[in-house]
C-alpha cells in the first residue's frame, strides 16, 4: 500500500514538472515574439523620430528602458 502511494506521488510530481516546463516554454515564446516585434519596429520608429530627437538621446532612451526591464 505504501509503495502505491509513493508511486502515485512521484508520478504527480513528474506531471507537475512537465506542466511547469510547458508554462516556461510558453513564456519564452511570448518573450521571443515581444523582442522580435520591438527590434523590427525600432528601425521604423527611428526614422520617424530622427528629425525630432538626437540619435544619442534615442540610444540613451533605449538603454534606459532596457535597464528598467532587466532590474
């Protein structure tokens, strides 16, 4: 009886680990799409804003926003 309970618990733990991996994979895919979107729109936005903002200011803003997300 004890062996069956132990076996069921170990299977439940394995199932939870698999579900956690799937959740992490979905988060990773979402982050990849967000990053690809941000990098692909940066060139367009840069051309539109380049007449109004100095390129050094734009680069500083990009790094500032990036550092906020990292911390």
